[in-house]
C-alpha cells in the first residue's frame, strides 16, 4: 500500500495504491441530503479503480481511464440524508481496489443539492 501526493498544473493531488486509501474530514449541514463533488484529471489511466465512501456509506465506484483527455473534470455524488443525520462533519474516503489505484483526486467538497 502506498499513499502519495504531488501537483499538476498548480493543483495538488492524492492517490493510493493496491488497497490503500486516503481521506478528508469535511463539514456538512446536519440532517440534510447533500452532494460530494470530486475533481479528477481527465487523462489519468493505468488501473485506476476505487470506491468513494462518506463515513461508512459507499457513494460511488469510480474507474478513471482517460475519461476526459487533457482537462480537469468534476463528478458529483449524492449523499443521503441518513449519512449526515445529527452530524456537522463526515469523513470522505477513497479506497483503491486490490492491485488498482485510487485517484488522483485534486479536490473534494460538500455541496447543497441543486
């Protein structure tokens, strides 16, 4: 397992290898459904498959494979209200699948739903 970080075009990133993971604690509005927005580099390739968790709830399984070549892009994942019930913060985790990579993740933030 390896966790590392670096920078691309002035933005920092994180990734983890082979079942590894990394996380951030983010503020939420209690008792409301919200959204998680994550920024990726669209040209990432090379066995990138990982799960995204908000506390213990899996909100996405992601595969990065040249999804939007040459540009950054964002994905938005729904966070059910039950996950934020009575909370002011949650832990967002990115877990690499075995023999795969999680990330690079360039940014993540919590948003109110549209």
